[in-house]
C-alpha cells in the first residue's frame, strides 16, 4: 500500500504492455500517481532528506448498528497511512522516528535511500475499531543520531487544522486543496533532549509499516548491584551482573 512499491508494480505492467506492442509511457500516468499519492511535504536536516506522501489504507466495514431510520453499517475511516522516504541516510548511524518510535526503514536499492510506512489514527469517530486507542496526531518525525543520542532535526504533520479550527468551505479547486495540505506540514518541531530509541517488533502482515496502534516495547531494566563499603573489593576485581570474579591469589616462593 506504499506508493514506492505500487510504482514498481506499475512499471512491471507497463513493461509487459510495451513487450506486447503497446507503446505506453510512464510519464503519461505521472499526474495520476501524483493525484492519488500527493506529497505532504519534505525537509532536509544534516544532509538527510525526509519526504512524506499519502499512502493507501483500507478501511474496515463495521457490524450493523441501529440508527434513526433502521440499521446501518459504518466504515472506520479514522485510520490513515503515510509513506516516509529518506535520502542521504547514513546507516547505521541515523534512524528515523515517529512520535519517538523507530520507523522500520527498508532500502530501495539506491545508495542512502530508504522507505517505510506509518499507520496511525487520524481522528476519533463515534463508531470505530479499537475505540480505546486515542488519536496519534500530530506526527512528529525525527532524524535520530545514535552516536550522540539526540535528534538532529525533524518535521511535523497535522491531519487537520493546526490551530484546532475547521474549514468553513470546501476547496474551490485542486490548488487550494494542495495549499491546505502543505500548510499542515511543518519543517521544524523536532524532539528535544536525549533519549534512547527502543527496537520495534516486526509485524508479519506489514513488516515495513510502523503501526502506532501497537503498544511500544519497553526497554529492559538492568539490575544494579550495590556492594557495601565494608565488603569493598579491590579495583582488579571484575563485577558482571551478580557474579563476582576474584583474581587468583599469587603465591610467592620462599627459600
């Protein structure tokens, strides 16, 4: 459901059509791809370019519910997905995080280029799957430097009006809709301070997508062993967890 891999599949279809004698060109369908997968924004920090694009997310049909005019079946349209494409990434020094969680980047074949997806809850409808899971927006993306343990820069994406307002009218054309979409993207607003990014479990159904609905994995706590001052060991002793390895005593030969 990511635009990068959909384009790869479409290129294979065009190649087979050209082999069959139909001179179809990829440039003819570029406006359609851009319309279906619009660019949300892009920003560069420390030589790393982050590009966000709208991806496809299937909506689930819920069960029947009673309404004023009878029964109805709602569609859970609260889930959305974005594609994160990174260029100029130095692996394994840099990571990309979304709301403090590691994005499972996958190499595209080009040097320094990676792609992944992020699934999130955009809004909270009255009828939806997993009603106890809150909204994950705004999405905060960071370029995390593992050498320094800090973010070198990032960006933010708001699904709705960043001021909490609602538009009073529909966009008059595609240009106004694009302007509204770009106004919800901020090329700043990274996470400050230093922290540790825990590893994310790989989802079998979508190994290249970070699902923010899943609970984050907690970092394991390392037990700290305290030694009383009366039982202090020499500096040459080695302490590993709870096992203390004493150096072997030296025996002096006396004549």
